[in-house]
């Protein structure tokens, strides 16, 4: 159970986040332990393996949606890796008293922002798509920085009931993406949906399932990556792997600021991304509490504020180089829990490796070798897992109450409308299409509104912000 936050009158000293017994004053806390390189490097590689597919997913999807060529997608991937590395280093090492929770905590581009960004792309002309997305992301970063210090008071409006709906919708609304990949990726191509594409996607999915079933330890944990690797190797003899990116990508290069155009600030796009940012902040806060419990280190309100400040800085700076909204990576919390390796320096090394990958586009270009059908087979597992996480959260949200059942039912319905009927909002104003055309934004808006209606308006809630935080 998380240790209660300190009162405002308590000063924050150098060891304010750890309760050390008097007889162990000289003992290094596991979070601050500096491991020998023989343990440090394998543990860091495990974190990279657990998160790599998630880090490159947003740039792959967005790059494909806005029509970037292989070189453009490679640049997006490199930027995503670079920002993930910087954010993770900031989070783990931190600047004492200002930024970073100084826990073994990974930050990177979140899949939660993909659907709203796709909706923004659909309502903008080619050439304005990425600038509109990046303008909205930058404002979302400023929004995070502005409300981060007060976010604990807002968390009661984002209980598991609301976050469970949103996380479920992230997985469900993104499912058409891997299905499109499995058919070849390009809906305008003459061979779109060809059986050889579907066979390769199915083969990749079967490989992942077999590794998950029969693999042990580390191999089982990185089943997704092994599936991508084996699927790509199987595609090479049939000429289905594109080596163009490797030939054109520079060996080393820093991402160019505003390479895809100056940001554009569109009100509807900004509202959509700020809604998503609220959800991401809730997930980050929950992740910090979880990692604090696992590491047996106090997670105070100030710790969470510094952690969210890292999210805000990374989300604001990211679009300058081609990054996307940044948040916690839950799978890495799971890695810490499973391995019991709690040193923040392990995750810092992983962050440094991500940064290096971002500086060397040639390494990022290797991801572009993966054929779309292979990504499709793996994507079904990846996005399906996100939906399962949401369902698991909902299972702990008190669905035996009829009001909660109605809240979840209506929110999920609102979120699935754009998926079930893509033209449903065709006659709405452009700003409404951007906000409601994303199932995640629409579902989040309805879930928060209904939570206010059923559980806050006209009632005297007794749960404090801290209780809501623990619950989330």
C-alpha cells in the first residue's frame, strides 16, 4: 500500500522520499543501488525489449496515416526514440526538487494519443496534418505543466471507472490499424488484402502465440519482438521486406527541428489532445504509485508533481523534433515487479540506449524493414493487450452498481460510434469531428461527464484526492 503523502509543512530533504530505519542509515536503498555491469546491462536490455515495440508504434502509425515515405517514417521513429531516452533519463536521474521522480520509471510516446491524432490528420489537408498534430501536442504539454502541481485534486474525477473505459477504448479503436497492416498497409494498392499478406500476418501471430506458450523467462517476455524478427526473416525470401530505408538513412544525425513544418494551433485539435493528456497524467500518477509500492519507497505528492513535470516537458519539447505525447510505460512497471531489480540506474541505462538509438537513424531504420503484414500480426496482440488492461481496470471499478454499469455502457458506446459508423459525424462542424471523431476523446468526455453526474453533482463525496489516487 502506498505511503500517505507528507503534509505541506514538512520540509523535503535529500532523503524525503525514503523512510530508512535508524539502524540502517548507511544502507543504500535498492532504488539508488548501482549494480555491477554484469547485472546492469542485461537488466537494462530487458527494459528496452519490453518497451521498444510500444515506442515505435505511434510514429509508424502516424507516419503511415499522413503518407510519409520510408525516410520520413524513419525520422519519426528516430525522434520518438530520442525523446523517450531524454524523458527516461530526466525521470530516473532528475533535477532534485524540480523534475524527475527518481524512480525506475520509463517515459515514452504513448499509444493513447494515436486515435485523436489520426482524427486530426483526417480533418486536415496533406501538408497540414503533422503541423496541426504537433501544435496540439505542444499545447497539451503546456497544459500538463500548468495543472501538474494541482493534479492530485483532480484525480477524483478520473477513478478506475473512467480510466478503465479510456484504456479499453484505446485498444478497441486502434484495432483497425493492425487489420489494415495485415492486408498490406496501403488500401489504394491493387494487391491490398492479398492472401500472401494475410498468410504472413497469420504466421507472425502464430509465432508470438507459440513463444508465449512454450517460451521461458526472458524469451517469453519478449515474444512480441521475436515474432517481429521471425516474421521479417520469413518475408525476405518472398521479396516482402523493404531495404530502401537502410540504404537512404544516415548513420548518425540529430533530428531536425520542425522538419515537418511549423506547428499549427487549431482549437478543436488542442481540446482533443488535452483530454487525452488528462488520461495520460492519470496513468502516470497510477504508475508512480505502483512503482513506489514495488520499490518500497514513499511516493509523495511532490514526487508525482515532479514526475508529471517530466511528462509535460517531454510532451512540449517532443514535437519540435518529431515526437508525440509522452507518458509512463506500464509494461516496464511490470518488468520491475517481475525481476525485482529496483535500481533506477538500470532504467537510466535503458534511457541512454534509447537516446543513442535516436541519434543513429540507421538503427531506427531497421524497424522500417519490418513488413506491414508482420506488424499487423503483432499489432493484434499489442492493441488487444491494451484493451485487456482496460477491462482489468474496469473489473476493479465496482460494476455491481447499476449507475456504474450505465456509465461504462454509454461511454463505451460513444467511443465505438466512430469505429462502427465512420461517417456518423460527417455533417458536424470540423471542431466537433476532431473531438468526437476520435473514440478515445469521445469516450473520455462522456465518461468524465457521467462520473460527475452520478457521483459528484448533488452528492457529498467523502473520498479524498489521495484515496482516489490509490484507487486509480
